[in-house]
């Protein structure tokens, strides 16, 4: 070890997430990996003379946070190239869109992000007529904050060929006015896709800039591994494997300062063909920066957007949908099995978006059928979001060797809105982490950024307190310990990515991916966890973010 630079971190609290040695006094790093942990005396003895000593100055060092699921780089795309539609009224919305008419991408579409009618004075969606006040010549399209509803002006509808005679696509709804004409509101991914497929793709240079922007944003929150699921969604639908090539280039030229796990869009097998080395957890970049993840599909919508699929009707009744409306689903069980069985047989990990208990039931049955038709131990298939599973569904997922990825952030950001749509009784079981702990079923936590802001500590805080930002407590019996919640953004998140051998705990041999917090999440008041400052973030022992 004498020929290599060795750094010893000490003088703070070190929480390792290693069950054998959960807390240590010191930790040594060499060549980007952890080489020793234990008492300061033992670590010094293990690495020999000449090591640099770095004081943690009373802070708390943990494994770097692992993003359980998001659309890494999409946030950067939004900030750099899209209109911010998170505004207070229709006039402000139109003004934000008008500014993009004269931006540095002339003659292109105007796209926007993060529209939320619940934050608007009018408390409603705009129609195409309102967007036409911005422009009738330039196509305009933006998405709801959930990502599951899109809004288009007349020009965008014209380009997409959407008329009064266009049928609703399976799993989607084309909004219509009283005369039956399209009103510009497109509910569900399939309906949005009718328009989105016509939006010109971003250039690779634009994507590179977005990747750099999002890398910095994630690192500032203590995240050392981001999940691109699918990478640059939805722009990668245009460029396909070229996006992966770009990410790999950025991993080698230093643009990608953190690590990422790539989820690959799996609408059909042809999208997966360019990935012959698709074993989950495989290091695609050769330097540990880019890892192969799962094949990603969607099974339903989102409850916040009134499209998540439930077994029983929504209490909130939209007159246009009727009292028996239960949401939208994209596949029957048989259709889903037919689509994913070849992917399963080929050895891919599979991750399927499902929110309502109806969507989760379709995915659970499909995963059970996969194991009956082609048993595959340790497949670790995933249910992405998994907001409203029953206890028995979690039991069956465990029996099928599948795992929930809990999208818990909406409980904090939109708990009251969920309660208004799906009922407070359902929200009491939102992302039932306690049930999963009781079943010894590992799970991760995630923000689905840019749907909700990147912030692992809000996820941890919400899992522990079950409290919305307005102070409402939902389902306190589903609260978990701080340690359980921390595992869900570290070691258990690594396990779900097939990376527990190199990430998730501060264990000798693993990457020196670490986050230094100003305070100890185990000792502060639970409701304060979300406010703990991130002081530094390390990837492979290198500082990629410093608060100072």
C-alpha cells in the first residue's frame, strides 16, 4: 500500500450499513475503494504509515445514496431546454411558453414540464384554445407534473393527426370538449405518445449538457448512483442506443461525475437488441460509472393524474369517465406475459411501472407466470412505484422473487391530493414499507425525478414519519425505523440493482462512494431528517460535491 495514496477518514460518525460492523471510528480509501474500517488505531495499522488523515469535523459519513428510480438527465433537459409550467395561473403559463417561442431553438416545438393544476389559481387544466393564444403556428406540448397527462395546442394535434374521429388508444384517453372535438388534454402514456413521437429529438450535445447539469444536481443531494430509467426519457425513443453510447462517452471523458444504472425501454425486443451484454449489474463502461440495469415497461398510469389502475373505482368521480372509472391499464395479464416472457428467457431483469392495486395485480400475476413457465432464480424483477399494493400482493411478489420500488415522495408532496382522488383509507397504505419489512422483503425508495425533486432525505423522512408537507399523517402503522429507511437508499437499493458487491455499504473492497451529512439521521428528531445538510459527496473517493 505504500506506493498508493491512502486517505483515512475519522473524527465523526461513520454509519456503514454493513450488518457486521454498523458503525466504525475510521475508514481508509485507496484507489477509489475502501480498504479498511474499524477503530482509528486498527485502520492506521492496517494501511501502514504515510496515510493522509481527513477529519469529518463531527459530521456523519454514510454510503452514497443510491437513486432507486428516476429519469436521470430528464431534469437537466427540463431546466436547460423546456418551459417551466409550474406556475400560479393561466397568464403566467402562457408567458412562460411565449418566452420559449424566442429561445435558442427557433422553429422547433415548444415543450414544457411540471404543470400542476392543483398549484394554479384556476385549479384546472388549460385547453388547446388557451395554448393557441400563445401560438397557432408553433406546436406546443407539455406534461403534467406526474408525467402521465400531456397538454397540446391545435398545431401539435394537427401534426399528430388527432381529430374527433381518432379513437382512444389502449391505456389512454383523448380529452374532448362538449362537441366531441379534441380539447388538447391527453391522459396516459399511449395518448401522449400520439403527439410526443413527432417532437424532434434533442442533439447529442444538448443531451451532454443536460447530463452534466443533472450529475451536479444529484451529487448535491448526496446521490452517487443515479438511475436512468429509461435514460433521457422520452428523448431516447428517438435516438435509441446512441444515448447509451453518449452516456458511455461521458463516463470516460469526465462529464458524468457520478455513477448511473441504465434502464432500457422495452416496448419491444428490437429496442433490446443492441445490448448483447445485458446481465444486470454488468459494468458497461469498464470504470464502474455505467451499469446495466433492467428492461423497463409500463402497466398503468398514476393516481395523482387519475390514471393509476385500481381494482375498485376512484371515489373522486370525473363525469366524463363515470362512477365506475378505475384508471387505465396498458396490458391484460396474458398480453403482458406474451410481451415479457422472451425478455425474461433472455436473462434480462425486468422493471414494470405499476401504481394502483389493479396495475400491481396485473404485474404480480405476470411475474408469477414467468416463474411457472421458465423458472429463473434470482431474477430480481421489479415493480416500479408500487404505491398501493395489498399485503397479499407483497407476499406473492416475494414468492415470485420480485421486489417493490416504492415511490414514496408523493406522500410528502401530494398526500392530500392523493386522499382526494383515491380516498384516505387507501393513502393509509401508500407505499407500505412496514409491511415489506415485516415480510423481510427488501425495497428501495425513489423520487421518480423530475416528477418530484431529487432528495433522498425527504424519502427517508417520509418513510419514517408518514407525514405530508402540510403536516397530515397517513398510515402511521406503516412507518419504519430510520435504519430501515436508510437501507432503502443504500444497501437494499444496491441489492435491487445487482450491485450489492460494490455499492451500498462502507465495506472493504467496495467503491468509496460516500456522503457526509451535517448531522446524524439516527439521532435527530425524525421530522428534521429531511432538513439535514449534505456537506460533501464522494465518488470513488473523489469529491464531486462540496457545500463550501
